């Protein structure tokens, strides 16, 4: 894996959702580094990508309540364990579960394995509430997918908070996850 600055020079074979991500970031003047890789579907592969980017890629979970009336995108450090009960009490939503792939596609234009904060640019009607673990906010940089699971990005956390989120019309709620039993 190699580290590149900005969008790919050759866009052939790239999905439209990935290219829209680069267009959106470029329009906002957000600098980012990128690496391309095989589908990252386990923590070992993610650790290799983290090493190339020099950042801990966030674990992004797409969740919903039992009635499927509230959807949440949770960003948390990849090395923390997710405990539903711990989050439920902070957001006053019982019975959280993982949302269906169809909802992921409908609201974020993302497929399983590629869930990312970048998908919020596709949620123009603001169906999804962003939840960010406080440890993610403390990091200088964050890593995420550009709406596909075969590339990963590194950018300044403050650029995401101060430029990207306002441009999408989304706000966030800070949560504190301990991830212990």
C-alpha cells in the first residue's frame, strides 16, 4: 500500500460514490491523504491500513432503534468494544441494534464494510444522527473510508468537525464509551 495526497489520478473503475466523496472534500478545501487496498473486512487488515496512514481508523457503526424511526452513525476508536447498553443510556434510546444494509444504502449511499462519516454528505434529509466517542475528537487526525471499503483516507479531525459537518448540515453528539464489561 502506498500513501497518496488527494484524489486518484486515474479514476477508471472507481465507483461514483467514491468520486463524489473526493469532489465534496476538494470543494471544501479539506486536505486528505489516501491509500488504496483490498476490502478491509477484519481488524488485521484495518491495522495494516492504520500503519500506512499513521492514524487509527475509526470503527463506524450504523445503528437504529427497534422501531427503525431513529438512525445513528457511531464513530469510535477501532480498538474499543461496543456495548449497546452503554450507548443506549446516553442517547435515551432503548433496544439499539445494527441497521439493515438497505437502510445504509438508502440514507448514506454506503454498503456494509464501507460505513463512514463521509456518507453523511448523502443524507440530505438528515435522517441519521452522528454520535462521536470523545476519544475520536481528541485525536489530531482521523481515518475513514471514502464511501467504499477499498480505499481509506486520513484528514484532520478539526477539518471534519468544522468544515465537513457544517457543509452536510449535520451536527454531532459526543458520547463516552468505556467498552469494558
